[in-house]
C-alpha cells in the first residue's frame, strides 16, 4: 500500500471535515446545476439552494397522525450520512478518506443501505404516498442493483483491484470509459436512480405527491434533499475516478482536473436527465432486468477477455 | 485475541454486545418494521466486528447482503399490510417454546465448539490484503464448491419464482406462444 | 395477525381478494382534493392494495359553492394550462415550465408571436417524445377515447393553436372505471390527462334536484 490515505496524511478529524466539505460542495454543485437547467440560470442560481436550505433549517416540523417517529428520523439522518460515507472511498485528488481493500464493495454497500434508509423515510410518516414511494424505491433498487454491481466490478476487474486508487492508477494509459462505455453509462444512470433524481424520481414522484418526501418538512426535508444531492455528486465523482481517469490531465493540478471532470459529469447528467419525463418504474424495471443485466454481463465478459490478453497490463 | 489492538478489542466487544442487544430487540418490539430493522442493526453490528478485525471485504459484503435481504423482507412481509407505519402492535414471537429450545441448543453447540476446538496457535504473517487472500481461497481451491453452491442457489431462486407465480408463459403469450405482445395486467417496458 | 379495530383513531386495514387471487390488506384512501396537476376539489376515494386501486369513486368537493363560470380564457391558453398540469404529474418540469411560459405570454398578448413559437416548440417536443410515449403510453385506454397519450397529443394540438373537435365530456363514473385496477401513479396520470370541470357536475346535480 504505497499511497497514503487522507486520514493518515492530515489526521482523522481534518480529513473527515475535508470530505464533508467536498461532499457539501458537490451537493451544492448538483443543486445549482439542476436549478440552472430547470428554472433557467440567473445570478441567484448558486445562492438559491443555500437560501432554501437555511429556510428549511428553521422551518417548524409538520407531523402526521401516529408516525413511527424513531424509524422516520433514523431514515432521514441516514440518507446524508450514507452519501458522505460513500464519498469516503472516492479518491478526490488521488487520496481517499480511508482506503480499504474493498472500496468498490464499500461504495455499493452504502448504496444498498440507502434502500433501507429511504424505505424508512417512506414508512415513518404513516401516509399512503410516502409508503408507496418507499416501495417504489425498493422495486427500482432491485432492478438497478445488479447492473450497478456489474458496472462497478467491471472497473475493478480491469484494474485487478477493488481499491479505487488502484483503479485510477490503472487508467494511466487509457481511460476505462473507452473500453467499457456500457458500464459507464449504466453506472451514471444507476447513480441517478439511487439518488431518485431526474428520470428516476418515481419514488419521490409528482404523481404520488412527492412520494417519500411528501410528508417531510424542516430539518428532515433538508437532510433528505441534501443527501440526494451529495449522493449524486459523490456518484459523479466516483464515475470520474472509475471511468474518466480520476485526476489525470495535463497542465492543471490533479484535484482541479478531478473536480472539473466531476462537474462535467454532473452537468451532462442533469442536462440529459432533465430533458425527459419521469420514467415509470413498472416500465423501467423490465428494461433493468431484461436489457441492462445481460448488457453489463457482456461488458464484463469483454473486459475479462481483454484482461486475459494483457490489454490493461 | 492477543494480536488485536486495544482499540479493535474494545470495538469488537462493544459491537458484539450491540448485536446481541439488537437481536433481543427483534423479539421485544411490537412492530414488523422495527423488528426487521432491529435485525438489520444486529447484522450491521456483526459487519462492524468484521471491520474491526480488518476483514474489510467480509464486513462490507455482510452489510450489503443483509441490507438487501432485510429490504426484500420488508417488501414481502410488510408491503401488503396496508397500515402504513405498522400501527397495530403485534407480537413478533411465534412458537416461543420451540424457538427458545432451538436457540438455546444452537448457542450451546456453538459455545462448546468455540471452546473445545483446537484452534491453530501459530501466528502466520498477516496478509497484506485479506480481500485478495479471500478471493484466492474462494476462486482457487474452492472454486468447484462455490460454483455448485452459486448455481444451486440461483436454480432455487428461479424454481421458487416459477412455483410462486400463478401466470406462466402460456397465460402471457397464448397456448401456442405466438402472441406478439404478452397479455399482462400491467404492461412492462417492452411494448412488443 | 390482527385486523379491524382502531389505533390512534385510524381504522385498520381489512383484507380483500386481489387480482392474483390472494387475500391482501385493503386500505381506504382519499386522493385529493388538492393534488398537484389535478383539478382542485376533485376527490378520488379508493381501495388500495399495495399500490393498485381496486375500487374507485370520484366526487367534487363543494361543487355547488364554487363560481359556476370559469375565467374566460382562450381555448389555446386553457389547453396549454392543462398540458402544463399533466406534464407536472408526468414529472417533466422543463416542458411544464415552457408550456406555462407560453400560456403566460399568450395571456399578456404583448409577445403573441413569441408565445405562439414557444407553444409550438413545447407541443412538438411533447408530441414527438418517445420517452413520454414509452412511459405514459398504453394506460387509461379502456373503453373509448384512446389512452393517456392520445389525450395528451390532443392537448398538444389544441395548445399549438390547431382546431380540435370537442370530445364529449367524461363523467366521473367513466373516470372511475378507467382508474380501477390501475397503479396509483397511472391513476394520477389518467385523471390528469382528462378534462374534468366541476361546473358540469354542479349543473348535473342541480338537474337532479330540480
């Protein structure tokens, strides 16, 4: 393990603070770009999410009749926590907060835990729309989980390691997106799906009056919305690390390249995602199982054959 | 135990207690959702123990699999009970006597096993990468076993689904399987 | 398993047969009277199993106290408004925004040409969207009058300024028949795609009284 993790280099507390700060910045970038595309960009675009967040912070909580308060609060708090934890293994500027020998699986596990968290957010308030949203998220999750896993594993397969820093190093010759475009697209789409954002908003869809978020107010809504934005930002950063060469690039310092690429992924994602209506889950899950799973498996097969031929060596 | 650092030892002890406590909570709480998530908390504590023992892959996979399992369980156990938030308190214990006997017996067998097995005492050098070591063990000498287990699990899942579903391909595509579009109550993503 | 009874003043769900031949819990819900994209005052009372409406009944709240005359609007503006509301429910905020901008532009009458251009652009975008056709097509088409997609395309034609012949008004009973057996989200789309006005219901009930 030649590389140092951020925690080893800076000490644990400053490193955690650094990752939280990066997470919040990424979340803000996502929210601002999204707002610019949906509402139209103006001077206040960056300030608007901050203003909304501050307003939510001081808003009084609404409640419902006979909620399961413990599980509800737990779910709301878990969403942003998991988003930040998934960011812990993303090598921003060549270093992760902590490096494990199974970073890719860690990232996947955080996103699986999000299932539980979002389901709790839907279950807690004891309301029909919220509960329906929670179940939609699970159905959506079951359908995108396997393609996402295969996409992640494909990158790990080519690098011969589940460590994200190794995956970045393995792309010195050629970015992985060139040989695994399917995995890249599936990964980014799944990222939108697990942040239930854009065309995959169904769990919080307007057709069920906001779904899991329908009964949220005040701090709870802030936490869930923040978590979604940070998740999307973290996933864009992960896509940059896994498929777009991480912080590789000429002239500019590595971290700047990394953030630029992440910003480009976010912008592309939002721009494409906001051009289409919400995809109803009873349509998307069939595509997930019947098209995406075989396609990502084929992608993994192609990469495996390339690995055996020494293409990535 | 001796090679564990003080920090890891404390973590293992605390998480162990936590996992047992969460396990007990499964039977104490009176709502299905709380029972499900108490069980998940117990499993996550076990994952934490594995993490403290520096078995990252096993820890993360435990968290991943158990979360998905609990989520699927939530779907099947609670989804069609349409009282959001599990309003009606219900007991989480069925066949209390039988399960107590089974639980106690399992505990005795495991405890006896732990204390009587002649665990290897030599200290092999810790591998740099426990994930790689695990992968080599699974994919190397135990490949055949793993493949057989994997395929039989997959076959079980498919068989279970086939047995559980009331509608087969003849219902969907007609007696000669020649319908252009399947006849489904809810059309799926392929609008064939 | 306990069923029936009350907890926290709420009636508990009871069971009923579902479409797969199982006995599942049924929850009685009321959707409305204020839901995004739906006409204000419309209430859908339904039995819900999972996310499927097993029985549905629609009604207008306070239909007789509402002013009987709608604000006088050109059909094109009204169609743009309907389209924007549907696009809200379908989760397409950018298209809904453009439809509203076109509607506002028409109402101001200052930049009519520009508003007309915007209206044509947004209706063309909605009309040609394969994604919308894929995701919203094929639902709510039982009986006559086409499915949700056909009705939306009709709104699009009206919104871009074409003359479209009036469809016979849909009664709430017909709507209830359309949404029965639909998933809750599809039911929302189906109702949002229809042209429902409380005025008709109010006058109809007056007839009954007279």
